[in-house]
């Protein structure tokens, strides 16, 4: 379970967020500049909030009162970036192995080929990111993020670069993955159809709105 109540600022823009998310998919939607990615960066530890707290499964990740601000590597949070951020010099298999090594502190190690097989990309294991399609890159990025066995998965516009048919198929694939992993997902999108298909709950942001709240079931 994720609990968070924090204030974040970037330049002259500020946003106050309250989250209570169980094992569901929370969709953050709204136009560019509304603070969606800022929220993900605060949760992941890439950006420090001004004040408040972030708690994941009873463990404080950030608290200005207690002086806690864990670095990203200690938060056990998976992050799929908008451009997927795959290592171009590593094969698909090596990218996923990197995720397993990143989560090596977990008690159970995952077999990279089993993980690739579950995403339907095991036959691409020895190819490089420049040799695979957008949909295949997305699956690789998801596999790498989940290889670390995270307690929370953050997805920043993971479908925006895909064509309509692939996008539709991967929406349902994401729902299937979520059912299998049973951890909170927070997904950023500006697409209302993505939000309607994927979201168990939804937070809508706007450039003019400085505060938002979402409560999961």
C-alpha cells in the first residue's frame, strides 16, 4: 500500500498531492505541464518534495519532519520511462538481467528467460533495442522494471509512442500483468481511452490546479 501526502515545486509551479493506493492501477491524467511526471519523480526519489511524507508498505521513503529521503536504489520502486530508457549497448536479455541485479537484495531471484517468456519476447533475447519494435521495447522495459521485484510500478506515458493496434493490445497486456503481480501501478497518460481501460481509480490534473487527491479502494 502506498500512502503519500506531499508538496512539490518546480520553478513557479507547485502541486500538493494526497495518495492512498492499494493493489490497483491509479491513472494520473491531464495535459503536459500539469505535474504528472513530477509526482512520479517524487515517488521514485528522483525529485525531493518540499514537505510531507511518502510511505510504501509501512516503510517511510520520505519525511521532511523525520529527515528521511531514501535514494531511488533503496526504494524498491520500478519505473518505466516514456522513452523506455533501455541501454542501447545491451541486449534484451542483458537489459532484464540488469533489473534482476538491481533488485538482488530480494529473497527470490527471477530467471530472466522465464520473465522474457512471460512477456512474449524470449525469442528477442539476443537482439539490441535498436533492432526491435516500439511494442517490443515497451515489453522489455516492463520486464526490466519488474525483474527487480518492486513494491510499486510507475509508468510514464508507456503507450504514447505506439500505433493504435499495438496500443490497444498492450492496454490489456498491462491489465493482465497487474493481475499477476498484485502491486500498485501508477500510470501517467493524457489519453482518456487509456485512462478508461486501464484505471481502477483516476486523478485528473490541470495546469491551474495546485492540489489533487486520490484514494484507492
